[in-house]
C-alpha cells in the first residue's frame, strides 16, 4: 500500500518522538553509579540515533551542515537570547511596577557542574525534537508545517507530567517547540536552538510573579513573546522561499 509522502513524514515525526520516549524510559530503568548522570547516557543514545538516521536516510550532507562545529558561535548567541526571553516577564513587571524588587532572586547556581548538566539535558532534548530526521521530513513538508507539528508534539509530551496545567502552560510550550524548530531550519544549525534552550532554562529569576497567570513561569506573557518571534521567522522564511 502506497502511503502519501506527507502522511509518511508526519508518521516519521511521531515515530521518532516515540523512540525518544523509549530511550528515556530504558535509561531510567537502570541505576546509574553516583559519578554518572543519566543525562550523559540519554545524550549518547540520541547522538547515535541521529547518526544512524543520517545514514539510513542519506543525510550525511545535512548533518555536516546543521551540526557543523564552525557554527558553534551560535551557541553563546542563543544563550544570551534565551536568557533574555527567560527574564523578560520579570523585567516587564519591574517596568510596570507590579514586581517587588526586594523579592527578586536569581534561581541559578553558577557552577561548572550545573552548567554542564543543564547543557547536556537541553542538548539531548534538542536532538530529540530537532533531530536530523526533520531534514528528511522537510523533503515532503514545509518548514512551517514541521514547526507546527513539533510544537504540538512538544506540548502533548508534557501531559506525561501529572502536575502540568496545559490551560496555563500549553501555549508557551507549543510556541517554544515551534519557534525552536523554525530557528533550526532558518539558521541551518542545531547550535542556536541548544543555546536558546539552555539560556531559557538556566537564567531564571524568582519573584512575586512566579505563579501569576500572565507574567508567571511559562505564562501567557512568555507565549506572546515566543509567538511574535515565531511569526517573524515565518515571515522571513516565506520571503526566502
């Protein structure tokens, strides 16, 4: 039975995200020694999976372009930009006078270990959702279509967390997944999404707005910022095509 190429590409995306869940689940079954963080094992699995995928789908040229070490300068650029996005709700709250400056506290531990572990975690998350398999799917699907489906899948995966409130965090999760995906394709680099993801996760500020419905953590303010950035890149992508 012949399957429509577009449908096949959507199925590949779902399959690879399911494979990612399987990898994470298998690693969690094993007890790691105290000196070895499981994030390193998960990252190794995703790196191997991506290279196997590149070989199966003949994407060696794509992996050389999108993973090129020459583009590693995107990493610090992304970290700064991601950090800016992360602290923007609190800074906006300060400007409009709803944040108590005396309650501000950096929720970041600046140590080599915390930096390395955070970087490893966001790296395997990016290789999961922005894996080289997307380049194969791009042969049949537009960048915008792929970004939207990845945004939806990223949001739905968080349903595995029983404490998640998708009504509040769903829009932010969707636009985060969609934005990082279109960034991956627009700049042809995995390094920029990793940097953006790291900066957003690592540079956080605690304030009296943490549980605020609009300015709080992964609230609607974050969703609006990410939506604007996503739409701007859609506009630029359409101009290039």
